[in-house]
C-alpha cells in the first residue's frame, strides 16, 4: 500500500473521529485539502465509507487498535 505520510496522518485523525474542519485546523491546511486526501485514501484502500476506510486500514496494518 503506497500512502503518503500526510495521508497516514489524516487517516489516524479520522480514526480518532475528527471532522475535516478539525483535521484542517490541527494540520494547518484547508478543509478542501483534507477532503482531497480522504478521497485518495478511499480510492487507495478500496473503501466506500469511513467505517470501511478504518476497517481496511486496520487490515492493511496502517492503523492499530489500542
């Protein structure tokens, strides 16, 4: 799986239930940029929604449940 460091960072924040606006503020980027990264993650991981994105991320070893 080839995801960028920024995509992984956003993925982690999505898993912590942050909204696009909250992620944008935390990373000093625009909400539209967050949405673009999220769209790329959906494509790369073959997910259709946030639950699927998190599930696929865990399956691929990109996220760990603690």
